[in-house]
C-alpha cells in the first residue's frame, strides 16, 4: 500500500516512507474509529480512502481541505456499507 500512496503523492524514492506509513496507520485507525472493521489493503475503496487521507494531510496544503472532505465523505459511505462494518 505504501507504494500506491507514494505514487499518488508524487513522491520519488523512499525518504518519506516513515511519514507515509504513519499516515496509512492513522487513516486505518480513523476508519476503525468510525466503525469500519474490515479494511483489506487490496480493496480499491480502502486504498482510495488512504490516498485521499494522505493527500489531505501530506504535501497538498493549497487544496488539502478538498482532499480531507473527500476522504470524510468516502469514510462515511464506507461506514454505512455492510461490506465494511460487519466482521
């Protein structure tokens, strides 16, 4: 997943991998806090949520609010989807 997020953030190299890994972990914790119990790394909607979270909180300061709002919207939709909120 870190490779996908790095690519989405337009980062070359692994200099920021620790920070990106922390963002991924924070996003997953936020998803869990919101009621999502399943978040497989290969799920395209989970990956999109993590990418939006990353763009909202790393390096896109001029438009970060748009990415945060998009993340929150997707997170809220995932909370309502039975595929994600039931074990």
